[in-house]
């Protein structure tokens, strides 16, 4: 009997951790050390894990604001921090190809969760004048990694995150499942709203410098035309083709993102008498960002 008592106290304290949403126990110094330390590759994933893990998780991000998941290299400080983490949620962005093995070798106890499980990947959509492959440093063809930009696919990723958290913290299973449901409901709601808003648009095509919006386009029956060719600026000849396409399709807006150079996009916009608009596929404030981006798309594709 003497041994049971501390176990009971431990359990009660644990339950309070699970249920408190960032207040009470969860704010105390002690609970900080009890939090599950996890790593994710990109900022939107931090939002996903925080939605499901709530006050139970302490999330660190590999690719910081303004950095590109294609060219990123971990900092020494991050390699050390990884040693304190329990879980790593990978998603399939290019830097993982180079670094995931090294990270696992350096930290054999770190559990790497592939959040692509159950997600159907499609090939990278490239410009129709070319047979190139994107995001590939070793010359292999590559699937489109931008699965976080589909609300439908994020529902699957969130479920994978929930399962992984339960696998290391089963005592809070109910808490994680409730958070998952609330998050998935929000995703469903926004998905319906965006579909509704984009339904009436006459022009279904849009141009974007870096082709991050393939899954988004698929979800809402749009067509993405990338400006970037094989991860590089288009040459003069390709630019001429793009200008012709834009004119034929009535495209006046070219989307760019801050992680990539936009010189060719600017030149293209000048040539078609249109303009460039910056959208950020890597913002952490995920739902609000997607809502804003959908609104930007609606305006862009409804222009005459
Ligand atoms: Zn990308």
C-alpha cells in the first residue's frame, strides 16, 4: 500500500496537466519540464502539433521564418536540442532527404514520425513546355511535398500527430483526441468556406513562382502554372512561352513567396501588364493564413 500512494498522486497531477489549457499547473515551472518536447520541420506543422498537443507539448521548428525548406541546413544549436526531444514529425520537405538519417544516427532515441502516412502524393506539376522535376538534388523524380497546403490532407496529418502523441503519452489520450476533433472541425469548416468562395471564378488558372499550390489547386478545381523551372529562374525562351500562356489564359497576377527570388516573376508581370502578389505558404498562423490566401486567390482569378 505504501507504494501506491505516490503513483496515485502522480496520476492525478498528470490528469490536471492534460486538461489544463495553458493555465494553472501547466504554467508552473514544474510542468514545463513535464511537457513533451517535439520537433517539426516547418512552421505550419508547429501549429498542427500545438492544436493537437495543447498544453502538453513544447514544439521547436527546424526551418525558421524566411528560410527555405529546400536549402535549409540545421544549426549546431538545433542538433543539440534534438537530443532533448521525444518526437520528430517529418513531412517530406527537401532538407529531410539530406538530414533525417544524420539526425536519427546522432539521436537514436528520437522517434521520427512520418506525417505523410495515409496521404496520397502526386507528382510535382511542372510547366507543360518542359519535362523537368522539382525539388530534386539527386536527379530523381520527386513527388510534390507541399501537402500542408491542402486542408483535407492536414486532417490526415493531424490524425498521425495525435496517434504519435498518444503512443508516448497514453494517459492523456482523451485530451489529444478531443483537441484533434476540434482542429479537424475547424479544417472542415474552412475547407467548405473556401470551396464556396472559389466556385464562381471564371479563370481557373493561376501563375506562381514556386509551385507550392498543387494540392490546393486540386482541392478547389484550379490549375497552377509554375514560373520556376526545375527549381531555377526560367530562361529567356521559357519566359516568352510563359508570357504567351499568361496572355492566352487572361492571367494578370503572379504569386510569389518571400523564400524565393522574384526577379523573373517581376519581369513576367511587367510583360503581361499584371502584378505580383506575395503569399506565404509557410506561415505559422495556419488557419488565418489559409483564409487570407484563399481570399487573395478569389480576387486574383476573378479579374477579367
Ligand atoms: Zn516548396
